[in-house]
C-alpha cells in the first residue's frame, strides 16, 4: 500500500471515529417500531389519567410506570412525569435502585446537574428505601457530569465522599477522574493520579491509558505519549481497537512528525487495524 493510500485510509478511519455519535436519545415519535411506541404512549396516558383522578391511586402504581419507562431508557419522559407528582401534592418516592440510577443518569445526560444533586441529596436525607444500597454506578454519571460542566472540585469532593462511604470506584470511575482532570487543564494532576492508581494496583484499562495519551498529545508531549503507549503494551494491554493509534497519529501529523506517523500507520496495517 502506498503512503498516499495509507493516509487516505487513515483519514476515512478518523472521520468515521470522530463523526459517529456515541448515543442517540430515545424518541417518543418514530415510524420504525410502532408497537413499542404505543406502549410508551399508553404508559404516559395511564400516568396522566391516574394523576387527574379525584382519589389518586397509591404511589406504588405511579412508581410501576416510572420504573417501566426508566428500564426502557425513556428517562426524559420518566423525569417529566416524576416532577408532575410534586406539583399535584403527591410525595414521590424512588421505586428501586435501577430507577434511581436511571433518573440520575438521565438528568446528567441533559446537563441538569443541580437537579441530579438535589435528587440525590433528597433521597439520602429522606431515607427513601431502595431495594439495594447505592453503588458506584449511582455516582459515576454524576461525577462525570460535574467534570463535564467544569465543576472539577465538586466532582473530586463527591468522589472522596463516595470512597469514605466504603463504595469502591471501578475502572470507569478512575477513567472519569483522569479524563476530567486532563480536560480541565490539570494534566499533571491527571498523570499523578494515573501513576498512583497503578502503584496501588487499581484496575485500569485501555480507555484509562487512552485518556492520558490524549491529554499528553493535546499538550504537544508526543514523545511522552508514545512512551506511555509502549508502557501500556508492556503491561499486557493491546490497542486493538485502533483508537490509541488514531489519537497519536493525528497529533503527529498536526506537528508535522510524518516519519513517526507513517511508522505507526504501517504498524496498524501489520496488526490488521487498517485495511487497504
């Protein structure tokens, strides 16, 4: 394969990688799956009908609908209905841990971090009984949203509070922390945290390495990024999804380090990550 064709193939790979959306919001109205949509519409209609009865049903009946909408990822709708309970003087409760986590995740995804924090604090303060204790999944979305909205110190404080409760971070939590520090301009803190986690034996994965490599590349520290890639592979982690290569190759081309970029391109081809 010629160098020109290698570059062209890489450009297509990068375009697909960067332009493809990570997720799509659930839509209430679509023509692709009418039976499923009718069920959602029926759930909303039933909820509103119960809400407007002269003698409202038990909160348990409302919770069944909220739980169903949450499990099918219609969290925008579930949150909107949940808020209507308070406006009607009905004291809402959290049906179970899955619904609570989904509410938190939904609020965070629509960047309503303050409402997510309020829901969390209210749930804890009023002692709502869930079927399982809150776990790290409950907090990952909230910590990520705080970083995303530039509340770095809040995110770190919440993570420390979670750890103090005896809830152990998982690999995703560690990646959120490192990524949040990198993107908030605190690369040194991110690297120190990353190295500290490695020393303490915490589980890290390719994604954890990639966020540090990306942070190094953004700062123009390309030799350090390449060195970390080598360390990652020496530790048994293989960049087999091409993302690691794409991060570094893009940065190398932007810095006109074509020789190093072309070497990585050839390595991708040899591993079958970039095909002719």
